[in-house]
C-alpha cells in the first residue's frame, strides 16, 4: 500500500515508460513505419543510382599575383606546406563555383545535361545540375583534391568532369592573376618604364657633366688623395720657412770670409725667387702626374687634365726665365748660389731669395688646397642628386624587368596553353562511368527506418511534451508526489457497447421525477459488474488499512470523494465503495450526495418518500434511506438554493450529530474541486479526502492545484486514478501499481 507523502518512487526513464509509449501509440508508429516502407519500395522500383566518374588533381603550389605594382611585394608563390588547408579550401571553392558550372554547361549544352533530368534548355538549370552533382573533397594532409560527378546519362559523366577540370585550370589562372593585368596592360607599363629610364639617364648625365665628374667614387678618392698630398707639402713648406731666420743669423759669422773665385754671376733676387718657385711647382706637377698615371686615372679624368695644364704652364714659364737669364740653368744647384766664401751681402741676398721662394710655394699650395676643397664641396652637393637619380633608375629598371618577364610568360601561356605550364597536374583522369549503390541503399534505409523513427519521435513528443495528463499511477508517484490508493480500469474502452454499472448499487437521477416536482434519490437495482467488484473491495481494504495506519478508531469515519472535473466517476466510485463497506460487517454505511448546488429534485425508485441528512441521523426516521442491508443513501437537499452559502455553518452544527451517530462510515459524494465549490470549505471536517483523477484527461497541473487547495484546507488527501487503460501486454508488465 502506497499512502505516505514521502513515498519513494522510481525516477528516470524506465523500461516500463518505453513499453507504455510504444504500446499506447502503436498505431501511430505502425502507420508511419508502413508509410516509410512504402516510400522505400516506391524509391527502389522507380529510382536507380546515377552514374559516377571520379578524378584526382595534384596542386604543387599556388602562384598568387595580387597587384599590378611589383613594388607592393604581393606577387608571390604560396607553398602548400605553410598554409595548405586554406589554399586547398580556396581551390575547392573555385572548382565548385557557379561560374565554372555555367561555363561547362554552355560548352556541353544545356539540353544534353537536362535531357534525363526533366528536360529543358535553361542554362541556369543545367549549371545547377552540375553544381548539385559535383562533389569536391580535399584530401587531408596532402595536396590532392578528389572530384566525383554524378549524372543519369553515362555518356555525359566523363566529358562533363573533364570539362570541369579544363575550365578549372583557366579559372585558376584568372583568379590568381593580378587585378587588371592583361597583355596590353603589361606592354603599356613596360613602354612607359622604358621612357622613364631614358629620361632618368639623361638627367643623371647632365648632373655629372655640370659637376665635372664621371664616377662619384673615383672623384671622391682623387679629391681625398690630392687633398692629403697638398696638406703634407704645405706643412713641409711652412716648416722650411720657419727655419730660415736661423740661417740669416749664421751669415754674420762668415761675413769676413773671402768669396770663391768660381762664383757665378749674380741673378736679380726677384727673378731667382720666381725661377725657384717655378721649379718647385714644376716638380710638384710632375710627381702628381706620375701618381695619377700609376693610380689608373684615364685621360678624361678632370684632375689629370688640370694637372697636365699646370705642368705645361710651369714648363713654359721656366723656359722663358732660362732664356732671359741663361745663368739660371744652374740655380737649382745649391752650390751655385752659395759661393765658397760668400760675402755677407751675397749670402743675405741668397737667403732672401730662398725665403721669397718658400712664401710663393706656401701661397701656391694653399691655393691648390682651397681649390681641391671647393671641388670636393661641389661634388658633395651633386652627390645627393646623383644618388637619388641612381635609385630611381634602379627601381625603374627592376619594374621594367618584372613587366617584361610577365609579358613574356603571358605570351608563353597563350602560345602553349595553361595546362602545359600550370602548377596543377591531373594524377587521375576522369574514370569510366559506373553506378554507386552505397548512397542508393543509404537512402532506402533512411526511408525504411525513417517512418519508424518518425513514429517514435511523434509518440515521444505527444507523451512527454504535448499530452500533460495523468495517465498512470507512476505519474502520481514521480511527478506529483501525492499519496495513491488505487487505479480503476476503463472497461468501456474498446467495447462496442457500454458495460453494466461499475458498482453494486448505481445512483441515477430521475429526470421525470424532477420534472414532476418530486424530491428523492433514485437507486437502481443492484447490477454487479464482477470486473470492478474486486477494485471496489481493494479500495475498501486500502481505506481501512489507511485509517488503521493513522490510528483512527472512532466512529463514524468521514470520507469525502471528489475530483477536479465532472464525469470523472466520483458518484460511481462513491456508490461502489459504500456498497463494499456495507458488506464488511454489521456496521452501517451512510452515502450522502452533496451534488445539489443547482437544486435538482430527486426521488427513490420504489416510490418511498425522500429522506434528508437530518432524517438519516435519526434512527427512527432513516428507514426510507435504506437501499440495501446496512447501506443508507441520502442527499443534502434542504434549502438547496441557499446550500452553498449555508452549508458550512449547517455542517458545523451537524458535526455533533454525525459523531454521535451509529454509522461506521459516512461517504460524501462531493462536487469537483474549485475555488468556489463547497468541497474546499468542507474538506477540513473530513477524516480523509479521496481525489478521483480521470486517466488521460486530467492535466497534471490541475491535479496539483486541486491538491494544493485541499492541503490548504487542512485535508488529508489521497488519490484514485479512474478509467485507466492498459496498453502493455501482461507478459511485459512490471509495474505493480499500473495493474491495480
């Protein structure tokens, strides 16, 4: 017996739940399964698997040119080792593009492609048929793409796949070619760059001519070496000039010495100094000339030309002085200017000439050094412009080479065709057409089992989401947690004619008597339904055991039977329970009909005068209420039109009489539970309230609300599941409560 509120009920999805869903919705599942099998049979006899051809492509690399300008560094070759997956996915999208399918449909002919696919000449439909039947599969961790194509016509499968591969090679070049890069564009760009290179070379030539240089590096080297040499000679001349004052003081010591007899005729001091300076310049020019020649300077070098001019001028000036003063030929010999015993005046004259020559040499060297510095500064000024022009020329030449190579490659591709110079190789040509049955049988299986799965899904959807009614005792256990007494089967389910009365004594309301103004309750002759006889006896036993479990021994025991809606079988169960209780012993049982809120008049079937509840509590007046041994049936019909308002107060006044009566049980047939019914107001007076739930019709939420209202009225609630239907075969039934 399961009557405790703390009843431990099974949780989760049990085999009993599976059996219940399957057998309750067996016709839905069976019909949908048959529909699936019929669809599979129709598909098997009307459809055949199409023909298939497959091929494999090997992609070594992808040459991707994204822009016309090569300086953007966007022209590159992408290795499949670095980002193979992305590249393979991109190539797969090119293969499956609608443009490629449209081009193939145009080449093959839309009418041929659509001949076995419904007919027509629509190029769009033909392209859609090609795209829909083409499958592109990149092989993981490789550079291979696997292609399969399906078509009902075996003569078109292979040609279409071959045309797809050829069109893909052209499409591949178009996609990865630089934007706007045509042959005319390449030729125009190369011509413009060639003109720019010529203009830059002309500007560079003008700048070098104005600067007087041929090579910037050679000029810088020459200026550096010449500047160093002049600086050294200038330092030596200044050192020699600083030594001459000492020589003048030493001349006084030898002033008295006699002059040698072989002294040459004196030359004017200024001419001697001039001649000495010319000799020094001539010597310096000759040394520079030798240095330039040894360093490999060409005759066009500016420094070599300038030094050659200085050498010629110094040679001419020396020749002119020697012609005017023949004795100057010996001036470069120091002994010829210093007599063996020079006089002081002659020594002083010679020293003065040497000092003058040194001064002229210092001035000349300083002038040469300043000239070299000026030329170097001029070179520095021109060097920046020359470097900029060189950089521009180099960039233009690189761009020119790039466009010339691209133009040449385009011409080669056009002459030989893209397939011969492509980075894409066909490692498996389109195969001969053959049928593939794997997908065909897969579709058959899906159709065959699809109906079964659809039926199961439909049944589960109805059972667990759409239909929220209480169907089995386990619903009261696991979901509602309400104490449960018994489940009573629906014997009228599946029968052609309604079965007999579901209790030993059936209460029926006589409409004729009501119309005649009678006031009585009609009790039909006992019609025993043996199938329900055991259920009412079981309900009686559970009620007795329940009172014993709560130690309720007083008499009478007040039992209210109600439901959540009309037609749940409350009156039938009340009559059956009362009849069963009256047979247990000598105790009397009183059945009180409380369903008179509308004031309906009733009478007994034997024509006996009506008996009210007050009369049934008086032993001398209750004989008219006796319908069978120990069973009394009355109705609470006094002041029926005001009963809903006065009944609680009246019932409170009757409680002492009820408790003092000699009945063992008083059964109250109550109206359905609602917020306005008298059941809620009288539930607190009862020892127990039995809530009748109609199986497969009463919603779970309604049962919960009714139970909550009764609990708030301080009633002890138990439940009876009425009109249950048994779907599961007995050999599979494992739920004892479901069979109660």
